C-alpha cells in the first residue's frame, strides 16, 4: 500500500494520535514500525518534530519509490527494515548493496531497522552496520532484536567509533542508536543508545520521556523503578497481543482511539481485552506513584 492510501485508517485518527503524542513531547514520531499499522502502509499528518516514515519493502526499487514518496509527503527521515522475503538467500553483501543504493538515491536520511523476529530472521550484523554507517546518508539504526549485548556492540563498535573518528561515518559526527522496545529502554540507554522508537510510546509517551530524563540526570534508582513498572504493559502489547494489543491499549486508556488492526490481524477477544485492561490498570496505578501528575498519559479510572 502506498503511504497515504492505506486500508481502514481515517485521516482524523492519525491527526488525534499526532496531537496526543506531540502534546506529550516525544522528540521522534515514527510511522511504519512493527508496532503499528504503518508496516502495512498508512499516512501521517500534522505538526512535526522529527517524523520518520517506515519505507522498507521486499525489493530495492520498491523501497526507493516508497522513500521518495515519504520525502514528497514531508517526512524528515526514512526507517528502512531489512528485506524480508528471500530470507534463505539474503547475504551480507546483498544487504549492503541494498541499503547503499537506497541511501544514495534518497533525499531523506536513512535509519536502518533491524527486527529479525518480524523480518524472516534477516538480521544486520555489527560489521554490516559499521560498513553501512560509512555512508553519509545513513544516520542511525533502530534495533528491535531484543539482544542487549548486540545493542551494546553497535553502540561501542559503530556509534562510539564514529564519535572518535568522523571519517568512519562518512564525515558524520554521530550515528544514532535507538532501542526498539519499552522493555529494555533503560538498559539500552545504559549501554549507549540515544533513545528509542517503541510501541509502548503509543500508550505512555510521557512516562518514557520522563524515564530518559531521569537517566540523563543520573536519578538511576527512580529510572529503574519506572522501567520496572512499564515491563508488563510492554510485554502485553507486543509479545503477547502484538499490533492488535497496542491499538486496544490506546482505546482502553481513553486518551485517543487506536481502532481495529488491519486484516488479516483481528481485534482482541473479549477475554483478551479484559486481561489487557487489567494489566494496564495495574501499570497506571504503579505509574501514578512514580510520575508527576502532568506526565499521566491516561484517562482510565484507577
């Protein structure tokens, strides 16, 4: 599906979502990640901070065309997932050529997207990332591998190496590393990541921003408590219920409507929705004791 021509999502819903998240001050808004409908195409509109479009497709030419469309729609960057169909034949050399061609033709900076569980187990290795980071138009990576050691290696062997020697980054002074899960957001920060692009931010954007601020101001005990309070909710809306759970969670919290997932995914059953509501209720109860009142991202009655 082309960006802006997806099935099911209405213009007012992205408008409500963007109004909600911008109000709560996230620095990055990403459409097209695995936690939302954008992985099947979609649109986003509204006031911008840093707006990233997911433009990765099975083929290189399709990815180039989708990235060009994202540029024409006014996005600030493109997040490109690994090609995910010809998985048995995907070699490192193919991945390097694919990304280099996309980056060389793109008018948008490119963020690599490593998510092996949802990309047929196609993964970007640290040497491949280091090679791609030499391209002046490849500016960072979102990693949703779930492997904290790997994330640390990317931070140490790519990000920090470029900071020491910008020539390794094609003249760039930095290479941004973003954690892809709310379950290890704090742990990602501790090993050197810059932030995160997470499904959980659809539900608790201010809580996650507050967590990062606690870390940056060295309030480590408070950051640890906040991270721990978010894990069950993140597990429920990702590993347990997936995109349907993320959307249901938006509805349950009452901040804005998530709506139904796109086919072939289905809405949660009544029992699943009840279970998710109980998890989110417990999470909000815990967060209410850990966050200042202006960072409460829900309308759920506690």
